[in-house]
C-alpha cells in the first residue's frame, strides 16, 4: 500500500500487536440553537462567548467543578501539562519490549497514561481498538448507543464468540468483553449512550477522541467540542473498498532525532503546515545527533471536508492532479448528499443522478481533470456504499491506530490531514487539505464573533450539542449491487457550473446553492 506517512507500519494482529483552545483564561460556551442546526460558521462564532462550563452529568466522578479543571489540558502544543501518573515497570518492559525498542521508554510512558475515546463500534473501530489496546494505552472508552444487528456479526470480530446471542445487546458492551481479554493491563470502559447525548465537557476527559462511521454533521460537532477542549480528533469511515481518515491535532509538536548532516538545521518554516521550532544537538560517540522539534498546524473537519483546496504543489502540476484519486471527489459528494438528504445513502435513480452531479462539481472545485472521474469509478464507488470489508477496515484501522501512537509518543510525523483509501488500487495517499485561512489554534477565533453570535442567546454552561436531533449514527445499509447504474454516465457538462477563478471565498456557498437546486429538481421528496 502506498502512502505518504513516514511512520512505522503496524504489524499484523497476531504478531505481538505492535501498532504500528486556545488558553485564553476562559472556556467558551455553546449556543444550543446554533449547534442544534449543525450550522458550522455560526456555531464556531458562538463558541467564542467565553463562559465557563457547567459539569456534564455523563462524566460521572470526573471532577469538572468549573472551567479551571480543563485549563491545564488546553495547551495546543502538547497533550497535557500534567506529569504522567504511571511509570513503565519492569513487567511492562518485558511485555512491550519490541515496541519500546521502536519508540523508547518515554513514549511508552505517555502511551500508558493515555485515555482514548472511541465512538461507534463497527468494523473499523474494532481494528482501531485492537491495536490501541495491544499497544498498552492507559484506558479506552467505547461510546455507542446502538444495538448489535445481524449485519454487525459479519465484519466485527469482537462479536464472533457470542454470535447471534449478542443481537439486541448494546454494541459497545458486546465488544468490550473480548477487547478486554487482549490486554488486562488496559482499562476498557463502556458508555452505552449515544454521542448525541453528550455535552462539550464530556470530551475534555480524554487525550484523543476518535469518531468512526458517523454522518458529516456529527463529525463536525464533535470536532467543535474537541477544539474547545484542546483535544486531538480523528474521523474515519469505510464504504466497502473505499475509506478515509481525517485528523485535527490543532497544533502538534513532535521530535525527530537523527544524525546531523554537514548543513546545520535551523528553526524555519518548512511548509504552510510545518515549522522547525527548536534544534538541540548532542555528541554520541563519534557522531553528532540532533533533536529537531517540529510543529504541525491543522484545520477543522468542516473546512477540510469541503471548503479546503489542494495545495499549490498539486494545482501547479498537471501530472500530480491526474494522480489524485477520484475517491476524494466521491467522498466529498457523499458527505454533501447526506447533508442534503437527511443522512441517508443514495438508493434510487434520482439519487444517483444527484450524486453524480455533485461528484462532478466537487471534482471541478478541486481543479482535477474531468477524465479522471470516469463512469466506471462512479459505479464502483456507489456499489460499495454502506458495506464493510474486513481487509479494508484492518488497513485503515491499523493506520489510524499507528498515527495515534505516534501522536501520543510525539516522536514521528503525524498524518496531515486526510487519507483517502482506494482498495482497488491498494493505495492510501495523504492529502493536506486546508482552507486559505490561518491554521492551528487560531481557527477557534472567528472575526466579529460577538456580533455573529448576538442573533441567538448563548446558553451558558455545558449544553446539549445536538439539540433535539435523533441518533445520527451511521446507518447500516447493504451494498447496492442490483441498482440500475446507467445514470452514472452523466457527462461533466451536465453538472452545474463552477465559479470563476478568483472567487474562492464564495466557492463553498455557490456549491451549496447549486446542490440544493439540483436536489429540488431531481431528488425524491
């Protein structure tokens, strides 16, 4: 599998399992009306109201007396300012010997003190949980309010022992028993509620938040909460042979140790997202070893999943643009289709026509050549929607867990920021998708936030993020192998027109209005 991440690959499951904000003095509150409508720009504006959190009852005994409890965890450049509570014992060294040889005692100590939140226990989450537990994280909380169905028994291996007897049980609870047996040193917790029942402060108790197989609106709201609490966030999902990983680490520092070259390394900006902020050297025998501290800046799910464009190194090269997988355009089209159509998947001829129009539009918005979005690819993508394939979940789950381990250990370059997986080609390229805005923690600030939030009263405290919405967890839908796919031959010229060059600031609004119009004309009521 080809990808652009420098991290060490995670070993197979049976090979001893080496997987492979802003602190401004106050915490913002959510505007319930804004987030209930999942309107990202207004929601981000409302976040800046600057009021303290009220404790979330779902946190149990976690001491969330006021906003000051969260402040030590709000530093954007590290996971926590608190000292690790547990040290690596001799027994730990014996158990985790192979991975300690890779990333060292200090990184293992950080891993063993990490608390992970994993949302939605489908096949992809099973793979992620397996690798993190075998790596020895401190604890993992499984959050899922759904019940096990017969469809879940096919790809979710932690349910294999119970079989049909588990149908109807809570999905997180059912998976927790087998997961806990993998590594008794890891505390496995179960939260049987839906993520839609949680308030923002719920996410402050975790070092990393991972959400899988959810609708785009829910990803966005969770990411909003993780940014408020200064927490790294991952979103991921699969559709048969296709899938994605998104990461928002806000601002992440990591250290690369290497032998110094003849040219001295100095602090500088290496790219739009990456900077060298510190360099230290030491003598090791006859060699000079330098420890280079780098900082990666990130943007949010809302921006990266639709508004962001490919970086100049792609748009300035026809060869590189031709190499960009059309799965990126199709995934963006799927996310917009779900937002337009109540989070359901395309299921009839009119749906397929609308999806094809949106996909063509997204392809053009990314400046990709029209010939790379072929009818055969559209047909393949649509036929895979809603299905789970074990090898695909294993590959993406391993890569995501590997990146979490690297982030916790702060010793490897992390994903930046979108992985798109195409199982037909066995490729998983990484694309840095960012808007033309300042990146990092500054995205918590919105110009004229106070006036933008003035239209609706801001509810102080830790309010319900999702309003009165029902559980929006990802639906289980069988692949559409028998659907009439002739409609995917819609040509590029049949798609809505795009804004001219130089109108990037209005691109997102133009696309949304075009898709809404297409929905009115072609989509079922």
